C-alpha cells in the first residue's frame, strides 16, 4: 500500500481529552508515520473552525484520507463524513479513533492514556488506508406511518402527520383510545381537565380521513427497512393485515408500579390504602370516601412508591410530586374539614409553573413531612377504642429528626411509572434496545431523543422514560417532524455499509443463504451463485465470517481493514 | 516495570460498543490495557481475527456482544457463541491457554459491567503472564 496522503486530527475536546491525553504528543507521533502528510491537534475538531481546518488541508495538502482522534464515532462520525464531502472526498475516507469515551474519560494515568490514544489513533491510520470509496444507497420513502399506541403521545403524533396529509395507521391494543391520561381527572399544575384535553384529541383522531384507527390490534411482525417497512398487525379476531409504511413511532407508554410489592404500606390488605389511580377514579366519580362510604377525616399521601428506592426502581417517576400536590387541592376542595398529610422524600417541582403550585399547596394547609430515602413509612391499623382514625403511619421525620406517628383514614400511594410488561416483545418486534430498567433507548439521550438505533423507528412519550403530558406531546410532535422531513425528500440516502458477494469466488455452497437473519441472500439457480440484495442487508457480517471461500465482503468492515486495525493497536 | 497485558477487544456496535461508550460518559474507570475494535455484530468476528491478534502479540482477546435474545441482528450473538466454542478448541490445539480469549455479553446500558469485565480480564491475563505465541512464531521463522 503506498502513496496515500493521510491527515490526522487530534481533538482536545476542550479539556475532556487534553486533561488526560497529551494530545500534542499523539499528533507528533502520528506525524512520523508513513503516508501521514499532516498531523495536528486542535481545541474542538467538531467546531466550524475545526471542520474548516480539515476541509482546507484536504484541498491544499491534497489529502486523500482523514483520521479524527476524538469522541466516539457514534457521536461525530456523520459530522466529519460531511466535512469530507464538502471537500470533495468520499465520506467513507474518514476514520475516527475513540480517544474520549474509550480513553480519556475512563483512565486517570496520563502516560498510559497517552500511549493508548497513540495505539488507537495508529490503528485508525492503518485502517483508513484500506477504506474504499462507497456510494450511499438511495431508497424510496413510503409516506405512510405506523403509530403504536393510542395514548396522548400516539394520537398527537398521528394528528401531526395526518394534518400534513400523510397516511397514518394508529394501532392500539385496548378497544379505546386515551391511554393512561384517560384515567386522570385534572392535570397538574394548572388543574385543566384531562378529559377536555383528551376528548378533543380522540374526536379529531377518529374523524380524521388520513388516520386509520385500529383498536384491539397489535403488531405481530415487522420486516424491511427505513422507508420500506412491512408490518403485520393482528386484530382481536385473529385476522392479520399487512401494512406498508416508511416509518414507525412507538408510543406504548408505561404501567404503574404494583404497590403490593411494598409490604410496609399494606396495600391489598388494608382497604383504605389506595393507589393514586384509584383516587383518580373516586375524584372522577365525584366522591372521595373510605371503603365503608364514610368521609375520611385524615388523608395521607405517600410519595415515591416504588421510585427512588434501592429495592425497587432507582429512578424518579417525575410526575408524582405534582400529582400529589394536585390531590392535596382536590381533597381539600372535596372535604374542607379533612387534614391532609404529604409524606415526601424530596419535593421535585422542576417544571413550568410547578414551584408556584408547590407554594400554593402549602397555603391550603397541607402538612408536609419529609421521610428518608429507603426508610419506608410503616402503616398499621389503629386502636378503635383509643384513636379517632382507622390507621397509623410511623415515619422517621427528617426535618424534626424524630420518629412520629400520624393518624390516617385514607392513604394514597403515589405509584411510580414502570416499563410495560410487553416492552421486551415490542423492542424485539421493532428492533430497538431497552435500558437497565426496561425503558426504550434513544439514539442519543441529549441530541437525538426520539430516534432509535433502528433507522426509521422513533420513540415518543413515556415508553422511553417517565414523562409528563407536555414532554410526551413535545416528543410526539418531534418524531412526526423527523418523519415529515424525510417524507418531503421522497427518496432518502441510507448507509453504504452492506455485504457483497464476489461471484467469481462464490462456490455456490449456499451456506450463507440460511445464515442471513433477513433472507437478504438469494441463490441464482442458473449461475449457481449466491448474491446479496443490498437493500435488505443490514450489514451484520455473519455471512462474511462464515463463507468458506472468502467470497463475501463486508463493505467498510473488510478483513483488510480489521487486520490493519489489529496490527495498529498492538 | 511489571507485565502490562495487551488486550484486544472486539465489540459489537449496538450493545457493547455503546456500553463501553457509556462507561466513558459515566466516567467509570477501568484498566488502560484494552484496545477496542468495533464490528457491527459479533457474528462478523472471523476466528482468524482472534488468531491474528494472538499471533501479533495480544495477551488476550475480549469479544463482547448483546445479551442472548437482545441481538440487533436477531441471533448474531448465537452464531458468535458457536464459533467461540470451536475457537477455544483451536486455541488449545495450538497450545494457547484458552482463557486468554473471552466472550462476554454487555448491553448498551451496562457501562459499569463493561468496566468490571475489563478489570477482571486484565487481572486474569496479568496472572497468566505474557502470551508467547508471537515470540515462538518469530523463533520458528528464524530456525526455518
């Protein structure tokens, strides 16, 4: 291999890399390698001046390959590919060395981290010499979209798309639209009626000529790729329908935490210990009572039921604090003589209008009692002869530092949010990942929150983490905007990475045919050779490693590229 | 200076490489000895990649993929698992301690687990001492 002119760019990432890796030393070492025409370090390679530096060098120094030693390729590879295109080079002629996520951020020793950064960058230099010019694939974008889930996020996404005159299939497992919001009376912090919000959405959705609402229906299979998914859905009678769509939005929501898992609260044992959703049902019916029909004198609201706990879910469910304050208002207005106690760990009033709402709740004479994380209050039955209440709650109260006992007739458990039981099945069906708690994972938590690792599949609402209504609606609209942008292109470009079979080398053994999980390999009976349908191939490379004749090439992950990398890191 | 093992990691793009990135964003520390090479799926890993790494002087090879049932490509990790079993046998035939090569499942959310795997593997390889294959290959070449 000879005659390449490689440019190496070592990013400081402010101090993120430069603090642990001697970036100038890495650049200097790379500058001494064969075929490296220039090696520089710079503050922020991804910034405009950083990219311009690469573009100018490509033009002035006639570079034909570029290595950027910086963050993970999952972060900025698209950025630098674009920079190469701007300079007139094939975008696949850039290689990234991950010296931030997999080096400077995980190591402390400057000498060792610098040596490792050199090895990783060296490997990228060795590999890039073998990078081939690849052409992206153009695929037609079907303008139809499948929305999974008919809650507030699903309906919002469907309407946004349909109002732009695009076809939407909205499938919902239950036989009604509305999701979890349909179980709520008023919403915090402005106390608007959830019913008003929903009924308008439901009417619009069901009447829209571009939305095909399919109730009692679930997804049973999804095949294809962005722009060209084929989804099989099944209704309650077991009839299957095939839908051709370009995009999928997953809005499958959450389920509430099962309060009976926390023994101390006696949920399921004491009739007047209820969940927040059970209180909502009472409020919607217009009467807050004990099981025996009488009015409660003492009402206690317990926060963080199943949330922010070492034993159950470590995360915060985000909506319960404000909902609890809403209950304080609702209980006080229904039963003005009632005493309301609010048992919390920390009051999370993070959203717009929430802090004001918290202050107002203090003014309606709610008694706020702080309990310690992981020290669960204990509920027991009161002594009917001695006490004027039916239950007693023992709390290690933090602000006073004392163990106190408070009276209760009705206890409301603020149950947290959990991923639905079927989230594993949904994840497998649409090929997306779940995090340690079971929530669907976004493509990037900050910069790409509604996309997933499967191109064309989006997530919105509480299926990816606990969310309130405004956030769910914003995500639904964001996903729709992403889809509409692609629909407006008509055809879109997808990654040029896929497998190719050299017919000269193929022996026609057909071993690869059955290995392919996507049946992307066809056998030509006349030629007695296999070939890959590139649009269907997803580039896993299973066939490449299996081919006994070495006839299959994984574009951008060739044996030569990986061998060069192995030599480079060692 | 003591023996510092050199470990080559082959990580699948979707779960394990992302998990390793998460270790970084969460600033979870682990030994510097691992050098990661990204592949789309563990099923892409040709056993010759591992043998080449060992022949070129790696003291250990770590293969990481999605947990069974979670593969981005449905069942690529099962293909890797079957090849791994054969690879282990081949290594033993070559006289290489097969514990120098390891297959682990690391999901995209298991940054901490990735760090633990690397830490544990580094210690195990450190106790095994350097891989002599490269030296032996060089001696063979000279003798021939």
